[in-house]
């Protein structure tokens, strides 16, 4: 699964119950998405 987004935009990928955080600058900061349950992740971030 590849998601194209502007540079520096956090990318959250939910797959098989696993959350993967990736960004252009690496794992520098933890965005609010990590504090959300898997079921409440924004739809744009779900790679179904």
C-alpha cells in the first residue's frame, strides 16, 4: 500500500491490527493518531 501525501504529512496505515507510523522526517514526533483506537482512525488512512 502506497499513499502519496505532501512532505512531512504523517501517514497512519492500519493493516491486520497493526499501526505503522511513517513520515518524510522519520519517527520524530508521535501524532494524535497514536492515541486513538484502531476503529477511530480517519478513513483516508485506512488501506482496505
